[in-house]
């Protein structure tokens, strides 16, 4: 889930398929994680051109920077 959060943060406004691929994650698992992250207000879903687009919320960004600082900074520096 951490890997997915980092990918969502680094790839704002992406579709589920793209996020799953970039996180190197099974699509169905990615969808389950996105639903969970949405329920705890770490990501939000928008609809654009009949596609579900996901982006990190302020709460998700705050969590990543505070709790996952080492992994978060390392993966977003490239």
C-alpha cells in the first residue's frame, strides 16, 4: 500500500490501470487498496471523460511526509 501511495502522489490525476502498472501491482489489488485509501481520505476519486482519476489528498500527503519520510523522499527524488 505504501508503494501505491507513493505512486499516487508522484502521478497526480491518473487512472487505476496506470497506477497499478506504475506500482507494479495486480489491478484488482490496486483497486481494493484505492477504495480503502479513499475511505480513510488519503486519496480522492474524480471523474474525467468517463474515467475514474485518483489523486492524493492533503491528509494523504501529510501522512506520507510524516510517517513514510524516508521511503517517500527516496522514491520521489528520481
